[in-house]
């Protein structure tokens, strides 16, 4: 994923609020229309031929760095409809991973998906909470040797038009505090006292949030209703998906997330093109807060600062930061830590699927809302088998796309969540195969541009 900062070139014609209302009504009309419920799969016979693809991987993550790697995906090797993917990534992020999906267990109605990841180096850029957060990451957390495991069980009916699933993931991250840029200590002497206080507060908050992180356990359960004409490349019908995640961990705040997604597909000119619309809503709730000292109330700030100064009285101070500034930063950092430790995070916006012109997890809060329109046009359509040295499968089409997206995050589900939307607009090029979609998107927005190379559609 690459990031290029520049001014945006798209000026929206509709206001964001009206576009959201238009999308909602468009999808609602599709759902209640009589024709949608009669949708049948385009390919009634499952393709049980083994296919495989080997492809290069190139990434650039803001705040982390760049690198490259290689990936390979094999279809139907572990059973009809299954996929097995292997990835190796090097550079600023070094990880080996294996992903197996939709493996039939005794019957095609019961499937198993599993994932394995083992990394020796990595990281993640963290942005401040809220829709008005600064453009630059608040800090970057980097990892040493870390690993994760995950597995899902799925139960499906009616040619996978109805599916239930439950799964769990477990991770053991090892934080590298030396490489993580929680703050720039060398630059403190060049800052004003106010800037020093802000920098100290940010360091204390983020240090307390992650210093005790030992493990992370995530549960996942949901239901998917897929009334479309094709699972891999739908062109007619609609999908609804509900997911609930539970995040638990030692040294981490615990919270639940509920996601709701509704997507509609409107065929144009006998399936030569399709208009896709998606509305996504996420909410979250803290189940176990993370706090220190029982909380330091805002009204007690001056008392806490005075006590801190008194404790340091008479002690030598070789720092360029005054005792009062250091104490104010310390107290404010604990306050900010307690506030963040009592707030949950809904599914974030930014990255390869939602608001594609922004970096991964650019915007987050207790609630998030997203809506998108994408117009896809098909070229060179065929069902042509191919078998090269490292590639084998059935080529279906080349696809071009244009898209426009809006989204917002807010601490509560009120007018703030439905106004002043962030936006992304862009173009895409995709290669459609019988078992996989390879996607390349270029998007631009208020904060610059992003190029995404990914497997599967954004929505």
C-alpha cells in the first residue's frame, strides 16, 4: 500500500449527507424489490479444478516503512471452494503467513478456515481518536518477534446464500520500545513549555496503554445473507452481513464491536457493467476498562501537579524541561490514558476497503459510518483456461472501476456521525479469475493519495 501526499482533485457534486440518503434509499429499494429474491447463481456447477497463482507483493505503510514479498494462492486444493494462500514479506515488516479458507469438513455445508502468522519485525501507526485528529500519526508502535493463530467454523445452507460462522484468534505481540517512536526525546529542548507538556502527556498516555500488553484474544461470530448471482464476482442481488467481535487481552482494555454491512448490486446492459452501493455501520462498547490510580479527575489537576512538584523539590534537575512542565505533562498523560482506557474502538476507516485515500485505521471512535458507490465495467470477458509455469486457472475478465466513498466516526450515535463526512474518490483496475479477484485501486482525498494492491473487493 503506497501513500503520496498531494492536493485532492475531486470536488463532490452532491453534499455528503444527501449522498448517504441516496445510497440508503437505493439499497432499500433493491432489498424490497420482487426481482432480487429470485436471483440465482450464474455458475450453478462449482468449479472443482485446482488453480494457482504466484504474485509479487509491494507495500509502503505510513509511519512504518516499505518492503516487498511474494504470495501464492491455490484454489480447490483442500476441497471444492477452498483456497490456500502463503505469503512472505520482508523489509520494515517481516512476516510469514498461511491462510486457508472454506475447507469442507465431511460435507460442503460445514467449513473450516484457519490462519497462521509468524513475524520477526513489524509495526503499526496509531492516530489520535476522532474525526478531527491530526494528519500525522500520534506515534508508531513497533514489534519484535510476534505470532498469531486464528480459526473459524462456518455452517452454510442454500448454495451458501445463508451462512453462520464463529471463530477466534490469539496473538502474542512483543513490543520493541527502543524502535517505537512514542515521542522524540531529542527534540524536547527545541520546544516551548506548552509543546513539551503536550509531548510528555502523549508519551505517558501511549506508554501506559501498551507497556503491559502481553496477549490478545479475539472472538468473531456472525451471519451472512448472500442473495447474489455469484460469490466471487457478484453482479446482481444484495448481501447483508452482521459480525460481532470481542477483544480481550492482558494489559489491554476489553471491548466488543458490532458491524453491519448492506451491499446491493445493480446490473447494467446485460451484466456488462454493474453499479455497487454499500452502507456500513459499526458500534463498540467497553467491557473492561483500563485505568490507573482509579482515575485522575480534571478538577484535581492543580492538586496533582502541586503534589508532583512538592515530591521533586530539592532534587537535582539536569533536564531542559522544567519540573512544573514535566509534572503537568505527567498528570495530563495519566488523565488522557484513563480517558482512552475507558473508550472503545469501532471498526476504523481508512485502508484498502473503506476510505481508500487514507492510511490504515486513520479514523476511529466509538461509532463509525461508511457509504460507498462503485461503478464496475467489464472488458475482454471470456472463460479461458490457462496453464503457465506458475499460474493456472480460468480467466474471466478485466474490470475497470470508478468509486466515491464517504465516512465519519463519532463518540456517540448522533448528528455528529451523520455530517461533515470525510471522502475518497478514485479509479481501479481488476483481474477477474474463476476463484479470485486481484485488485489495484488509486484513491485521492483531502489528505493525499493512496494506491492499494489487494485480493478481493473493498465491498
